[in-house]
């Protein structure tokens, strides 16, 4: 059981890391890109770079704001 717990802990920290918002943004971006590209047949290559810039800006703003 200890091995399963450590395995789950590794994947949690690998995917979620320090900020769950970044992980949620990546999952949303991949899902939306897939929906646009395959479901609606729209050129969606631009979505992930825009999402990366937005999520990085949000993460930096949240990390540097005064509490």
C-alpha cells in the first residue's frame, strides 16, 4: 500500500505542482483546443500559446501581490 501511496503522491506533485491553477488552465486549454480543432474544425493552434501567456501572467501576479 505504501508503494501505491508514493506513486499517487508522485503523480499529484508532478501534475499539480506548486499551483493548481496552472494545472487547471492546462487541462482547460487542451480540452478547448481539442474541442475547437476536432469538434468544430477550427484552426486552434493559437489557443495554447495565448493560454500559456495568460496563465503565466496570472501566476506571476498572484505570486508577487502584497498580502
